[in-house]
């Protein structure tokens, strides 16, 4: 079972998500356990602050090291130190998140997510606790909870037994070198919009060839970077 710990100043934000959908189902099935730790519980009295002004001046506030280190120490007491512990910090200046990273993290039995806020977190946290700094895109959010949930959702769905149909996950965009193709379901015709006849033919090879052409077309149009990698890899195998 994967053990996931989330350090955050806003536990309700993550509680609402991890108890629903695939994340919640994975927990009910016994594939993962979640523990949410409120960083304010680890702040020093009497002010119970988790942030302060940055040394050297500048705008914004920085998350203090004491609450994070204290929470981390508490979490460490229930983890198996003989097994790998990955500590993920979502940050715009981190490594770009990919399906390959999700696959790698999905193999880990112990994950800790540190959710930053304000201007950032004290560098000593990053230098001494964090193992993986990950960015979900070239933009900035107000906190780390949403990117944490994005990363976590991508990871949990890859754990064997979480999804009812693992083959579906294996053929999704980014699990495959090409983007996913179009999908249709009943009814065959809706408001004059018809399902492509090839999908109703029952000819599996022709359907597979058609779907591959659709994937190639979409990838070429929308992600020329992926198309370049795909054509380069196919040329090597020819």
C-alpha cells in the first residue's frame, strides 16, 4: 500500500478532493492511505505563524522552516525508514511534470507532499527535505494544493488495481508517444451528428488503422514537439 502524507496550511482543500473519485476509491480499495497534516498545528506559540518577511527585503512573505520541519519529523515517525521516501514540492521553477515522472512516483510506497504558499518556502526546506521539485506548467498559482492534487491524481491512477481497466490508462495520451484519438459512444447519431462509420464496421484492424491516423493528425497539429520525437523514434526502428 502506498502511504501519502500532505503538509498544508489548508487541509480542507485537499480533503475534499482525496475523498472523491479515483483518489477516494483507491483508498477504499486499500491501495493507498492519505494523511493530511495542518501546518498551523506545528507553528510556534503565541502567534502561531507559518510565514514571515524575507531576509534581504523584497515583497511577499516566505513560509517559515520550523512548522514544516516539525511536521516532517512527526510524519517520519510513522514511515518505514528502510524504504524510499520521496518528498515532492510543487513549484513553478521545478522540473516539468510528465507521464514518465508519474510512472516513477507511482512505484514509490511512501510520498510526502509539501504545499507551499505566499512568496515561497524557506530554501532550507528545499535543500534538506525535498527530493522532487515539480512544476505542472509555466504559470503561477496561489498555493501548492491544486498542483499537488494534479500530480497525485496522475500517480494514483497508475497503481495496479486502482482503475478497473488498466488497458485504458495504458493507451491514454502521454502513456503513448502520440496524443489520444477521438472516442464515440451511444447513440450512434445525436442531433444530426453521426459516429464515423468505420467505428461501427466491426473490422478491428481498419478501426485500429483509422485511430492511429487520427492520433497522428492531432499530434502533428497540436504538439509538433511530440510529433518530432515520434517520427525520430520510428525512423530508428525502421
